[in-house]
C-alpha cells in the first residue's frame, strides 16, 4: 500500500463580529453595489481588539481534532501572514493551548497559498515517517494589517481560521492528498505585501516616519496572474491524477474575488457553479480561505464524499499551487 | 464570421451588453469596461481566438475595430506559423 496523507478531520472558526458593506460605506468612499460588483463580497468577520491569530487558530484546531476524533498529533503547522508577533512563531503556543504536548510546531509563510504549502509540508512529514498525524491550520487576522483608509483592501479581507487533520493512510483511500503542485515567482514580490517591519525596513524610532506598516496589493495587476496561475496549477494536478478537467466535481479556489473564481472556471471550461463560493459571506480570509470554503461547500451539499475536488490558491510571494483529492466522509465542525 | 463580430459577441456575452449597443468605433472605456473587465476580456479573448494577448492589446482607449485588427493579425501569424 502506498503511504499517503489522508484528510481525517476539518474544523473552522470565524470571529463573531460582522462588518457589512453598508458598515464600510459609513466610513469610506464606497457602497454595497460598488463592492459587490467588483468583488462579490457582501460581508466579512472581524476579530475583536485583543483577539490574535492564535486565538482563531486554537478554535479551528480544536474543532478539526474533534472532527477527526483524535486528541493528539505529532506536528502542528500554522499557515499565516499575521502571526501574533514577529518572533517567536505562533504555532508552538497553539499546540500548547490545544494540550498537544511537546510536538513539532512551526509557522509557514506563503500568504494566501499558505494552506496548500502547509498541506504539502505535512504530507512530506508523513511520507518521511517523521509524523503519523499532523494538524494543519490556516489562520489570519488581516484586519490588523489593513490601512483603515484603503477601501479596496478593507472591502476584500476578513478574519478567520480553518484546519484539517492529516493522518498516515493509503493512497487509494478517500481523502488521500493526490498530486500537489507548488510554485513561486519572487520577481513579483512587490505586488502583494507589507513594506515595513522586517529586516529591510525595521520599525525603529529613526525610521518610523517613513514606515508603511500596512498590507498593500496591486489588485488589477495580480488579477490576471492569479487566474492564469491557478488555472495552470489546476490543469497540472488534474493531469497528474489521470483525470480529465470535466471530471472535477468541485473547484475550491482561494476566495480572493468572485470575478477571479469565475475567470478561473471559464479558463478551465468548467461550469461556474462547480466553484465553491464562500467569499460573499466572509471575504478573503487569506490562509484560512480554502478550509473555510471546504467546510461551507460540505455543509451546503455542493461537496460530497467521493467527489473529485481540486484545491488551488494564489497569493503574495508570489506563490501559487493546487492539490487534487477525492473528498472523504468527514464532518466539518 | 469576422474577428470583429466574434469579439463583439464575446463582449455582449461576457458583460451583459446588448449586441446592438456595440459599434466598431466605440472604445472599451466608452462601453464602461473598467481595468478588471479589460483583464477579463483579454483572458476570454485569448481563449476564444487561441492566441496570446497582452494587457496593451486591448487597452481602454482602443476601439473595438482596432482591437479586432490586433487579434486578427495575431491569428494570421499563428496560422502561418502552424
């Protein structure tokens, strides 16, 4: 039996606070119709002050463990762009708060592709027999890094977390991660990111007046790349799976923008209604968007056990990727 | 069907325009296509005509007839190379 990493649990968490488009329109030059027509987003969840990414990650992680009916794992990987602080990593605190003991725990930084990179990393730990079971969490609190005056990013991003438990199993089992395609292009690093706060431009008293602490994104420039990269990665993993594109029952793409989701489907000649769409209610939740969209698609009935599903994402870095699998019989919590 | 007609059909289909609202000397800006819509049109036109198109090929200020000419030249080039 070929060893593989198998999805055995799925959990999600959204902070309770909701910000609607009308709420944004009260403080910014925007309105519900403008946001909906450009992004497809109607509202997003925003964490209360004092709530950090670890708080969301712990909630999603707890639910994923319960969904998998397990109390222990050998490793925790947290995909995030918004760790609790620059150093140390957030994952060890998450593991500790989940009562997982002295397990391997680290953060993974691949922006909106982080969850897919984390799946690939976890699958590697399992393949190498370093771990039998891994908790993979995507959690982000973008509300903390957005420019309060930037209507384009504030309309798009929301906070949230999602997690899966991967266990060692057989490649033929439902839920076994199939072919994974991961890629990057650092030549586009300036298109999505935060300029200040790192080693190139640290926050110090003498540089603070020139610092830009906010997340910036060249939306229109990355739109085309996002569509073409996700479509290409999807084709790659479909081909490596021995499937044909029409075999794909559900496409769970990073929830960046409804128009991107539709353009990806069009490029692949897939009906648009095969795309999981969750962003209308939660916005773009960065590393959390794929597990959140999976849970939503499973609860709506769009995604059912046995379905052929492709996960695909694109984000800062630039990074992108895709993964194919047959959906297992798991209950999302 | 000419490249112009196919492009006009694609525009109508993709952006909910009436086919008879579209005239050869209209620019994309006059049809109220914003920057995202031009990217969407570029991607859809690549698919429709099976040629590679850059952002500049379908610019906001080019007319639909001009864009059709650019696409037609690429189609001819691709056919000659094949």
